[in-house]
């Protein structure tokens, strides 16, 4: 049985009182400043290691935010009703892509440490020369601008339209957002896929996998849904959204986490098995590095943790309908996403075994604290849920 | 077994309701009166009806899990049996011990899904008592409207709380119309 809200939500919406959280906000702000300053030191002290650490942290947070953006456009494109009450938080996390676009700049500056193909002159490597039409610096830069530009424009436009609808509830905004979402869906697929090719796959220019973009997407969608569960629960703990988001919404979010746990495993295994079975040297090297030496332990942990542990737990209805338990699984999945990005990025540098560096941690803290700080600035500006969405009532009375 | 004066077996006492909302409210009445053997009939699914009827969780999922695990074990048996034990085959120099398991995953996955789907389908039929050639409710000529615009509720005579007068009164109080006894055959 679901907990039913007996009090109707206030028509003016619920507002996050930032004055209650000035302490948290200033801690995050201070941490961000200190960590970013230390990262600048790292970039000069040990640019090689630092560039990989930064890319790892960037990829982790980028997939989380891009995933939330994905759920926003899916919500509009499918005209779904359940997600209306959680949509504002998806939009808030989605616009953090603006911050991430700025934090992408160090990757461009440190590109020569990350992407060896940028340094190799033409005529040296035939396999690289065959890819020059795609793998060259100016095209790389143009693509990065297009991808990030698309993400931040679409995220900003969708949030702006949604916030405008809070004022008068004009259904015109719903239709406009749906149109933006229709254009954004194919654009999202292309930008995420080729972004993954450019920023992660080209770390080793010999290697290629046509499934890599889908693999990154599968991890992003599942982990961002988990992040949403964590954010919603944190807001409920702070006393917000309690009459708005019910266990029925948790149940649906849990189902999506389960679905994308399966999808991640399906895509990840599909990618692995085809490469393993075909046994072509330029394809297998990616997995040989990651399945040997001490990387083997982390790869095993990823497969077991992301799928074999999460899957049976998420099968249970009692977990999906209980916020505390679902949060534990959600936190675990977010950690596994972090591990996933670590295993994709760092073996490109430390091919002989795991070598944890202090810059890995500092980059994570720097980007995480920055995003957390900006998030706490964005949340109080609008109601915590879209108060005049035409489908709000349906979402409040959700039964599934 | 209750019988009518004419000697027919009694299947249920049934009533018709003017709308889905009325049927929904009536279901809550009957649920709160403590009946277990009863059902509602409508032309389309009504959201929240399972709560209004007080239905618990369906354990169809248990059978699906059983089917899925059976499928997984079947796949493991038919793959490891021949390829690792009965006739070990060297393909591309790949191992034939346990570590060749990635090559077997697709079949394991497919059979898990296939057996799970079979279990879901056949358990659904079984738990609903299907296939069934004829339902006693069709002995009531008004019931033909159930696939068009009729909303019906029937309390079956095998329910331990079933008494003709008590049930009739309950159905009347819940807003039922055309209350009648439905014959078993």
C-alpha cells in the first residue's frame, strides 16, 4: 500500500530555504576553491597524471548530469505523467552541464598529455593516418564546442521554459518543451556517442568499439536515476516534497534503476563478448589491459557490483518501495559508475596496474564540490516541483 | 451449495453499477465487509481497483523467478554438458573449462528470458483458472454489456460470509442496481 498524501500541495509551490543550508553551502564553496587551487598546482606539478585524473572526474560527473538531462527530454518526448513532480530536480542537475562545460577547458589545455594521436606526425602510423580525417585537433575542438554547446543550450532552454510555466501554467510551454525534446533526443544520442568516442575512446587511438557510446549512455542513464533518488531523498529528509513525492514515485525510479542495471550489463557484455570472441589484436588490447594485473580485481568488482549485486536486490519490490533501502542501492550504483569511469580512463595511463593517485581524489572533490555548491545556488530560485504543469495532478495521484 | 427454488446451483449474487467510479466505491464497501470470494467486471481496467478490492501482491513474479532460474540452469546444463564434459572442443584456442563461460552467456540469457516468459504466461493462465469455456456470469442476460458500458460486481456463494439477505442488503447499500442471483449452470 502506498502512503497517500492527505494534504494538497500549496498552489504557490514549495521553496528551498537556502538560509537553512548556508553552512553546507559555504563548506562546499570553500572546499571547491581549495581543491580547485590544489588542482592548478597539480596541473603544473604532475600534468601527465593530473590530466587523466581530471578527465576521470569530469567523465563521472558529466555522465551523471547528461543522464539527468536525458531523463528530462524523455519525460517531455513521451509526455509522461509520473515524472512531473521530480522533473525540476532533473532540470536543476541538467543545467550543471553549463559548469561542466567550463570545467572541460583543462582537458583542452592538457590535451597533449591525454591524446597521443595529437602529437604523432602524419606518415608515422598508418592506422592513425587512416583516421586523420576524424582525429585531428581542429575537428576535435569544433566537435567539443558543438557537443557541449548543444547540452548546455538545450538544458538551459528546457529549464527556462519549465520555470516560466510556473507563473501562469500556460500549456503552450508544455508543447514547446516537447518540441525541444524531440529535436534533443537524436542530438543527445549523437553528442553523447561521439563525445564518448572523442574524449574517452580516443585515449587509445588504436582501439575502437561501435558500442562504446551506448555503453556510456547505459551507465549514465542508470546512475543519474540513482542520483535523482538520492537528491529527492535528501530533499525529503530536509522536510520538502513530502506531500508531493510518494512511494509510488520511488517504485518507478527503482524500476528504472533495475532496467538500466540490466541494460548496462547487456551492452557491456555485448561489447566484451564480440571483442573477446573475434580476437582481433587492435580490439582486444582494451580488455587485455583491464583484465590483467591489478586492474583485473577492479574490473571484476565492477561486473559483480554493478550487475550481480544490484540486479537481485533491485528485483525485490520491498527495496524499490522503501526510500532508505533504495538509497543504499542508489549510492552503490553511483559509486559503481565512478569505478566504471575510473576503469575506462586510468588504465590508458597506468597500463601495468592500478596506481591510485592523490590527484584522482582531488579532481573528484574539486568538481563534485563545485557542482554541489552551484546546485545549492540553483535550487532555491524556483519551486521544488513544477507547480502549474498541466499533468501535475496526475503525477500527484500516481498509482502503479 | 445453495440452490434456487427452481433447483439451480447459485454461483453468485451480482449487481450492476452506473459508472466506473460507482463500481470503485462499491468495491471498497465489499472489501470492508470482509468478503474474499468476489470480483468486479468492467469494460476497461480501472486504476486503483486492486487497492479498492484489497488485493494483495500478486505472486506471479515468484513463478517467473522460478521459470527464469530453471532456464538459466537448463542453459548451463546443455552448454557445459556437451562442450566441456562430453566432447571438449577447441575453438580458436579458447578454453573449454569454466572460463569459456562468456561464450555461453547469450544462450543462458535467452533461455532465462524464454523460460521466464513461458512461466509468466502459463502461470497467469493457471492462476486465473484459464482456459475456461464458459463463465457463469454470462447466465445473466444484462452481463453481456460488460464488454461495452456495463460495470458489475459479483459476490460468489462459496464465500463463507455469503447469505442471500446480507449480500443483497450490502449490494443495495453500495448503490448496486438490478441485483440478482446468478446461476452456476
